C-alpha cells in the first residue's frame, strides 16, 4: 500500500480521471496514535502566511516559488516568543526548503509538539536561523465579510493609484469585527488601476506603506505624497506590491 484514496476528479463521472490520496506514511502515523489511545494533535506556531507572487518576489529580489511571507504574528504565540515578525520570509524549516504555504503548513502540522523547529528567515536582506517551539494547534478565528455604509466625504483623501480610502475609526472597526482600530479602509478601487492590479480589495485595511505605520488618514497622506515607484503595502489581510 502506498496511499489511501480520498477523492477523484473525472469529467465522465466514472472512475477514469485524476485520483487524490493520503500517503500511507501519514495515515499509519495517525492509526498508530489512535491504537495507543492518544489524541491526534497538530503542530502550530501562531502565524498567518501568504504565498509570494511575482510582484512580491520582484520587490524582495527572490526567485519564483521561494519561501512564504509572514503576514501576521499572533500575540503570545510560539512564533512571537521566538522573535518572528510580520514581513519575515520563511525560506526553510529544519533545512528543508519551503516553496509555498502548503509546504510550511505540512511541516509545522507534522512537527512534534514541544520540540523546536529551526526556521531560516530572510529579514531586511539578512538570513537568520530562528528556533521556534512548536505548540498545539487550536481552532482558528473566522473573519466575516461585512458591507460598509458610504463614508462621509470629509474623511476621504484624494484617490492614489486608483485607491479611495477613509479613516478606520474605533466605531467602524467594531462594525467590521476588526481587532485593530487603526489604519485606513479601502472603500473603492478604480478599474484597470495599479490598485486593482496589485490584488488589493475593497474592504482591506492598510496599516503600513513601505514598513512605515499608517494609523490614520494623516499618516496615509504624508506617505503617499512622498512615495514613488513600487511600494510594499501591508494590510490586515497580508502584503501587496503596488506599482506606479
């Protein structure tokens, strides 16, 4: 036995097609734990990650499919305690190269809880080895999409690269179910604009531009006026490269 079939993709509705299976090594490990009466546990270090697309690869001077970007570090998590930061790029785990988010999730999930894994991280053009103690995975929080009423025109700065934004007030953050109460909310994105091409979406909250914090509209206006060329936009959802 080499695997356990779990699904098949077929255009005919029959058994001919592409099959999907769980490798028997993973299945055996779980079965052994169940036989011993152990609870099935998965590793966790407390980070949100995203794949590196072409724009991000160019911005960070990386080759295609190299590493994953840390978009958020959960407070009081193993990653935060180890010193992992938002904006870090994880290149490998225990010297095994990581090419996408799925590969990282697989390595961390299968790691032994309580043991350290060594993350090779790229930060500010420097490569660091960061040991992180693997914790136990807990239920993830879900984010609900909500609509936003039309903002007061007095809150709106001028459109920049196709983006229209408004200040994120504590009241608005509460309506959106956001934990943070600072930044600017994207209310509109012009069609065929750099903003649309970047992958940003209406409802994203911008919290940094080129690693400079954006806490309000004043910060936003000051930064966009002095920004030229491609820039790195950090939102609550992740990182994006916004070209001119």
